[in-house]
């Protein structure tokens, strides 16, 4: 999280840390992302967090044996104080496109359900008609994560530092939703082959300074419903441009959850 | 001279006919036809010497045991008869004719010429005799007749009366009504009916005949024709007949045989009786506290059953087993099969746990008996009840926790979404 603040324990009780550690083929092949708790045993995240990191276009998940989910976690240095769960099932969206990150959404079923409490609670999915329309431009949302908080550091530096450059305390940032056309034009005018589809929305500030970044993927972009005062997951941290996170005129791109409510219910069940 | 004639028709003439018949002559003709026919005789010519009461010459016509006619002369006078156009019909299948002339004839008399034919007898019209007539239906044919019976009856071996098959009437109910066949219409003839009442050991059968019976009898001889006899173990009752009812018969046994015999005549209405069975009495039973017994009777006897049930909210407790009802039966030795159980207040016992929920008892002593109440609630604020109900359950009369909203189903506690306990910074739309 760039330009964010420390979250208080219990502010984001749905926030999950998803750690993938697959040393069976590549030594030290370890990465992590975030997810959002939907019920006592289902976590919503981005597909690219759980996709096997092989260098091809296939969309198959990593082995569930290599995934650990932490809930109720505040300080990553104190993982033992959190609830950890192994995984029973991983569902990647079949349409996930690793070229443009379209349909970047996935579900994780925990092998054992978690009990709810002040630090572990689910986030809501878009339910009402106004929520199912997706986030309206300029609406502010919150997104949290343990990803990079220093925009000036490179990935190589992160790895070489043993990930000590990451944020230990859960960070969060408040970001406005960017009008779709503006974001789409911003990316498609560049030299790279970027595609901002109808299954994505952008959030961030034109002037930069606040953003999500590496390690925040899969975390929920939540917006408070003005009617029910409930926090609803409208986005999942997905991708951004090659520039530094929080750069000027670079917006973060989020998976538009409202397009996937039926898909989620199909796998999780309507309850 | 005697002439035997057996043809179905024939001609008979006086000697020398058509010349004058000789003096001092006597000829007999014996005409026989098969049974079922009779003989019709008629004259074509008749001319015999006339004398007072046909003392000289005559033609005598006889049946087996009677003289049908004695003719002489030419025409009928005050004292003598001539056949004329009259045909003579025999009552049976035999007719005998005897012609006689005395020693002198004052004139020349030419004698007679007659013909006979066999004619069929319609027994159905003629056999009105009770001993001979068909019981139900009669069918005549040339030379004979036969009888038949209405549906359900069998022609007796006498080929005349109609009997019924009634030797296998078994009654096993504790009470019932027994009548003669076709009652109150006349009972069948030539029948032997057997009615058995077979009940379990321990019952005593009582027969009660209706006040009037109608069984063919005789004024001087005891029940020579039709009668009822009753066998009850070593005892025998009857025979009964006539119009005087045997009334009430205490058989003192559980197995009774009623035999009814009818002969081949008579038109009598028959009889009707009802039977009941009683057994040893059992002591009166008192309903348990908070319970009742059904049926409530002044007296209970063998095989009577009583169902014990409890008032709403109570259960029958027999031993360690709770049930809605309990049945006891009066045994043949006059004791009940079981003691009357007690009624115990229904107990719903400990309510089922609700995952992520609590149970609160409304009573201080955590009662789980009838009408006790509990309330389910969820671990607020992390869980909410689904569906959104009060969670109030009451122990019903069947000992089941039941809510007005969900019946016996339990609600569930679902996680509350999107409401962190620690509030997030407020959002203001730009």
C-alpha cells in the first residue's frame, strides 16, 4: 500500500494473507497476496495470486498443499497469533487471461471453517441493485494489504532484502474510483498492450502518491453501502502499469466483483 | 277272452262287429300306456241291448280301482247310459273294458266300435298335492315333468324339494345375529343347517331367541318334522319347534353348535336369535392422575381393552418407556394384563446446541418440561440468526421443542458481513 496508514486491529476483519510456497520445483519459490473472507470457509482473491507460475498461458492453480491462508492477522511478524488454515479447494476463473488479466478472480475454500470474532468477519458481496451496478466513478473505497509500501524499491531489492521492505503492519489506503473511460484511455494510449475491460475498474489519484502495489493483489477494494452501512467488496487488487506504484497518472486496476456475483454463488452457494 | 293293448292308440270292436254280437259272450280289453299318459276313449258306434241298469248286455269301463262307466242301449235314459259323443278319460295309464252279452238277444244289436289314444298328462297343473308338487319350478314335457329350484337352492334327491347348503356357518365375533335361511320368508325344505359359534376360551355364549318363532310342529308328537337342536359342550338343548320361543339360553361355553333340520314340506317362517359373549369380569380401573381411560365402562370383562392416555403435556410412562398411549386387556382369569401406568409431564430434555449460538432458559431452574421455554440467540455481533426469527421455543405437549416461526427446525447462525467492530474511516462522496 503506497501512501497508506496503519490499520487498527479489527478494521479489516475480512482481510486474509495468502501465502504460496512451492519449493518442489524452484527453490525459494514463494509469494503472497491477499484475499477477502466471504463466509466461514470461502475466501475471494485474484486468480493471478493462485495461478501456477509456469511460463505458459495455461490457467491452472498451484497445488493447494502449498497454500496457507491467515485470518485475523495484523502484524505479519506475529502469524502465530492469527488463525491459519490449509486449503481444500482452489477455483480459478476459467476465463482468466494471463495476457490482459481479464477475469482475474478466484476462490479458495478452507479445509476447516473459521469462527467469527472481532478480528475475523466476512465482507459482503454486492447484493442490492445499486451495488450490483459496480462502483460509481469518484466513489471512495478502501483497500488494505501487506504489500510494498515504499514505491522506490524494486522487486529485486525486495527479494534480496528477504522481504523486509514490505509492510509488517496491515496498511490501508483510501482511493477514488476512476471513470472507466479515463482509465481505459490512460492505459491504451501507452506503448504497451494494455486492455482495461468491462470486468475491471480503476482507482487512484491522477497526481499519484496513493496506490496499491506488489503484494496487495487479491485484497478487497471495499465501499461502504450508504443504505446498509455495510462494507461491500467491489474490487480485487489486480494489476497496474510498469511504472512505480503511486506514480502520477498511473491508476491501479481492480477486478470488478459485481460482474462475478453469480459466478461466486455458483461455486460457494447462495448462502 | 282278454286282449292286452299297449300301443299309444288303437281300435276296439265288439265281437263280429259290424254284425250282431253273439249271445253269452264276454271279452275284456286291458289298455296300458306309459306313465305320464292317460287314455282317452271315444265311440264311433254303440248299439247294445238295453236293460234296466244294464243287467243283460253291457260295456263296463274301469280304471285300476274304480268303474268309470257302464254303458248299454243306444241312447242314454233315466236309468241307463250310452256313451254318445262323450269321451272317457282314464285317471291313470290303465283302462280296462269288459263287454258282456247274456244268453238271449231280443233283437239284432250290432255292438260297438271305439278308439283310444294316449294323451299327455300335464303334471305341473295337476299335481297340487304337497307331496308331489314341485317346490319352486315345474316343467312339463310329453310323458313326464321335472322340477327345478331358484338361484341359490339345490334340488333335493327327491327331485321335488329345494334345499340349501348351510352346513358351514361359522361365527367368531363376540356378538351376532343368526337366522334360519331366508328369514323372515319360509325356510328351505329338506335341509340340515349347522351354525357354529366359536369364540376364544374364556368366553361364555348366551343365546337369545326372538319372542316368536315359527317351526313346523305337530300337535301331539314332539317336533317330528322340523326342529332346532343346540349343542353346547356336554349340554344339549332342544329340540325346539312350534311357535314358542326357547327364550334365553346360557350355554356356559365358548363353542356352540346350532342344528336346524327341515323336512320336505311346510311353509314356516323360521327363527331368529342373537348371541352375545361375556367373560370373567376384571376389576374397575381408575385413570391415572392427569390421564384418562377409554372406554369408560361400568364393567369390564374378558377381552375388553382399555386405552390409557394422558392429558396434553403429559406422557404415559410404563417402566422406562414413554409413549402417547398404553393399552391393557382384561384376561380370561379376570385380571388385567398390566397395571395402569402413570402420566408423566412431557419433557423436551436438553435442547439441541446451536453452532455459534446460545441457549437461554426462561425459567430459573432451567426447566425442560411441558410449556417451558428457551431462546436461541447468536454470537452477536459476529453472527446473525437466519432466518430472522425470535428464536423462542416452547416445549410442546409431545415433548418437542417447537417455535411458532420454524416449528421444530432450528435457525442457524450466519456470519455478519461487512461490519467491522472497529469502524473504518468514514467515506464522503466527492
